[in-house]
C-alpha cells in the first residue's frame, strides 16, 4: 500500500505506517590524467521522501552513512525547506534559515551545513557541510553542486556562462575546439566548494571547470564583467587553484596556490570599455580543477593597448600542474 496516496483516496490523516520513495545512483569520479569517468560505487541512496517528508526520517538518522540527501521532491516549497531545518535547531548553535538558503553551524563539533535550494525544481544549487560519520572518530567533509555541461563544436564556441548564485557578475567564454566530441563543464559559486577560503585578496567568485578531452581544444578565453562598484582600472587579478594530489576536496586534502607576482604577465587583460577581466590560455594539458578569482588594489603602471577589440597574447598555462596567474604589469584594452 502506498501510504503517500492513501490520504488522497480516503481523506484520512497521515497513517503511522508510511511508504517512502527512494532514489539510488551510481557514483563515478573523473580521472584527470586519462580523462575518463571511472565507476566508484553503485546503488548509493541519494534521496528518500514522500508526500509528508522532504527527507525520510530514517535518512536523517546517524545510521545513514551515504551522506546527506542530494534531491528534494518535486514541488518542494520554501516553506517545506524552512520547516525541515527547524527540526535541526537543536543540532546547531548558530543557524540561519531562509526559504531558499540555510546556514547551520555547531561550534563544539565543527559540523556545519550550507544549502542553497532552487525552489522551482526542488534541486539544491549548492550543498556543503561537515558531519559525523558512524564508526569514525571525526567528521567528514562533503560538497555537492550543479555543473553545467556544454558540448563543443569544431571552431570557435562563444558561451554565455550562467551562475545560479552570482547575479552581479557577467561571465562568458570563447573556446577554440579542433573537433567535436568534447564537452566543457563549469560551475560558478559564491562560496568555496572545498571548505577553505582563499588566503588573501578580495574574492570575486569560485569556479570548477573541466574539458573532457584536452587534445580537442586549442585555446580558452574567459571573460568576467564586473559591477560598476569595482573598476578594472584600479585592481589586479589574483587567480588561485586548489592544489592536491588525489583530486579530493576538503581542507585536509589540499591547499590554495598562486604563482609569484610577475609570472605569466601577458595572459590577463583588462577591458576598460566593458569593465571586464579577460584570461587567455592555450590548452596543452588536461583541464580540470577548482579555481578562485580575486583581486587586489592596483599599484602598478598601466600599459594601454589601442586599436584592438581583443588582443590575444599566447601564454602557456599548465592547468594540470597547478599554474595560475598573478598580474604585475596591467595590459589595458582601449
């Protein structure tokens, strides 16, 4: 008997015996060097709910070791989302609950949960936290977020990149593909997906980017249009990459790294006409990683470049080895 439909047919209130729908998923991880998806685990419970519970109560228990639910039922409202997290108030001593965003922290254990919900679809834009795992002596970090996949065509691909959570910046990319059969995946986020903030600079955004076959792409140009409150005439870009050897997230697995000031000077451009920062690089190695774009106030002379809508100076960047860019001499497009 499907008790979630029982009330619709009988008019009776919720029965103490309930049925739940469950969603199971196979889990793959991306091997950067072979550029292939590798199956890691099968039949992982990623969601359980019914008409009354956006999370099944047994899913929220300590016996569940599969991690937090990744999906909500279709039709989940902001009120449902708020009601769910009101149940967790005793677990956290600092909790902020909104209709589409929740931040909850336990100062004693260090456990936390940050969730941004797309109320229209019931799918979280972003979910990150740290929670106790049965059988372990500590807590385990987790991070889930939506990445957008774009198939690339031979030639230049001009893409308008969309961020679910950052409305005040504009993003675009031009990717030169040598052939088809290759995808570009990206996510643009306002908070660190690895659980650690950048060590220095004024944050613009975090990003997770990937090319599924680097041999089919020759060059990538990424452009970020800033709000009027930040002028490209007055700032220098700082670009960080999350460096690790296991491609696992969480503070204990890696660190933020940047190149010394002055390296790769000719790969970043500042367009004063559109108030944009443009990053250009050739693709010679596998592309997959988490990055952070930040800025500092400029203290260097500006070299103006006139007569070009976009000047591309080829600067080789090995993303797989963690090479990133810090501006010393600013090249302005006029």
